[in-house]
């Protein structure tokens, strides 16, 4: 099974965007892969409105990204997503 890093916006309507990320993660599972969706996980215990905690979560997400086989991007890329794309250079990126 491939590990798929899920990129989708979080900021704005956070509750709605987390629900969307859950839907995208489910799609990945049903396609036979393992979703890596850090913005669902880390927001459960880190405060995204606190810049220090947000950076901690983003750094941990970048570490998870290193383990992934592919990146699937949902929606318009944000500044954070653009940083992740840059880091993932040379691997398969799929815009959905």
C-alpha cells in the first residue's frame, strides 16, 4: 500500500475543512492506500491559532511527508501546501 500525503486547506472554516479532509482520507483508504492527513490529527491537540503550536504541527507534518510515496492536493494550494509541494520535489504529486 502506498502512503498518500493529503494536502487540503485548513484555515478559514476549520470545522468544514477538517470534514473535507476526512472525506479525502476516506477516498484514499477506499482506493487501497494509507492516508497521511496531519491537519486532521494535530489539530486535535495543538491550537492552530497559536503561531508556535501551528509551527510545531507543520514541522511534524513535514516529517510525516518524508515517509510518503505520493502527495494528493485537494482545493487551491495555500502557503503551507506550497511549502509541502516544494519539500516533496521529485516525487509524485497529484492535483485533485
